[in-house]
């Protein structure tokens, strides 16, 4: 584990805990935050709109890891770690997400304003996103595996970035 004088990466849990699986990013980050060193700046962005997310992104000076639910066409409860360059984020031109506009809309706005930090995702396939629901049983059962995988990926990322 690396001990630095300031945060080396930023871990962000995104979602809405009042919307079932949409809150999984917040739940996972909250679950692991006490296992992280001070090298990781932990932030929770609950129910943020695209303008707020864009503004927050522009303030961060470290590589960023976003933890959120995402429709990836996978089986509910499956999860994936990837770098921004390994995916195509679709903008929500015809629909509105629970965050106002989608994360991809906020990222596009941030990039147009000069955002250029390294961006990684830990995305979880939701089962249900419904108002006033808890995280689905499927995701609750996978919580330990998701948390362990996120911690392993964070440690690997920090080792890779620190060696550069």
C-alpha cells in the first residue's frame, strides 16, 4: 500500500439510493471506504445533475475511478472494470437519467471545458431501477464479489500509476 501526502486517485460513487440498483455505486464505495488508504480521495455524488457532475470533474486533479450502474447488456449483477478509452458512452439525447442527464453528457461537457484526467469505470449491470426501491437482491448477493473486485482493481491501478 502506498502512503502519499495527498490523494493519488479519486474514487467516486455515483447514483440515487432511492432508485433501486441506481444506488449501487454509492453503496459499494460506502462499503469499502474504510479499507482504503489516504491515497484515495473518496467522494459520493448522490442524485447529481449533469452540470454538477461536470463541475466536480473539472475540480479533480487526479485519475478518477467512477463506480456506478450501467446498462451494458450483461446479466443483472455482473460488473466490469475498464478505462474510458475501452468504451463508448452514449449520450442521452432522447431520455433523461436519474441524474438529470446521463454521465456521458456531463463528461462531454467537461471535456469541452478542458477536462483531461485519466478516467476509469467500475460499472455494475442493474436489475431494477425503480423509485423507492432498495438495491435488488441479486446485487446484494454479489456485494462481496463486487467490493473485492473493486479493491483489487484499485490496488492494481495505483501500483501501475505509481510506477510511472
